[in-house]
C-alpha cells in the first residue's frame, strides 16, 4: 500500500524531472539558435549590432542617428587592420579567442578588488559588441567567452578582423572604418595611410573622449607607440599569417 507521503514524494520527483527536461530543452534551443546566428554572420554583412541598437534605444543617448556603413575587406585599409592588432591584440593571429594571461590578470584583480578589468581580445570585443550588452558582471563575461569560442570555431581570422573594423566605435556616434575615414579625414576607408590608421586605432580605448582629428597628447603618444608596434610585428607581413597578400 502506497502511503500519502510516498505519493507526495513521487509526485515531487516527477515534477522535478519535468522541470529539468524543460530546462534542457530551453538550453538546447538557445544553443541551436546562437550557433545558427553566428554561422549566418560568417558571410552576411551586419546590418547593426547589439551595442548600436542599445545606443539607439537609450533615452540618454546623445545620438539621434548613428553613422555606420558596412564595407567588405577588399575596401578596407590594411594599414588600419594591422594598426588595431598592434593596439588591441598582438596575439590575434595565434590565439583561439582568449588571452589566458590577460584573463588571469583580470581574475586576480577581480578577486583582490572586486572590480572587473579588461583584457579582451579582438574576438571577445566582436562577441560582446555584436551579441551582448555592456554590463560588467561574471554572467555577461561568461556569455562573452561562449560567443567568442563560437566565433573562433565558425569564422576565419580574416572574417573576425573584417567584422571588428566595421563595428568598432571610433567616435561618439561613429561606428566602423568607413564612416570614421569619411568623418575625420574626408576619404574612403581603403585610402587610410599608416599615420591616419594609427590615430584611429589610438582612440579605441575611449572613442567618446579621444578624437582622431583633434588628437590630445595621449592620442599622439599612443599613435607613435602603435606605429612602432606595427613595425615590430612585421607590418603587412603579420597579416599574411591569416590572409594572403593578394587580399
């Protein structure tokens, strides 16, 4: 004879199993659609990004419109391609999306001070800007790592850099190399020279404060440093590690 207590226990166990099954299905659905979305953007130009949408929708945004125009790799200055690598992620060609030394340093800072510090690779910045939001917490950072690994798995390095150059913020309301080149130098993205590219790369830490067309002492010094780093990396020869010279 089954007691009332046993029936209640069995009913509770059945409910827990259904909840677990439901959660598993939700996770599998989310993984499927996230993989599909990342895979689609391996080839499709990005019409916008999560960061751009949030800026458009924010009541506190100073931008009534955003300046953004997608251009393919063939219409992008290779001077800027190597400049942003020199400025932001010198291990770009060889890592798998994560700089573990930088992550370890950021984790130590987190444990000591409670603050979440940077250390993001170009791949991580693409994952964050395209798919996520600008919060500083471990949950958002975990999603960033997940999307970074998907991007590294499904996109070639050339595509990651192409997307980064198109979606990086170069001014308060300016996204992407084409709009930055037009706004600051009145030229096309493909026409940027080494000095202009270094100036644009120099503002990336805080493009709202720093200006490429009216450079502060910091931007000038950082531009000179970036130019030296480009030479140490081997210039365009560094790009040949993941794209051909004909590209």
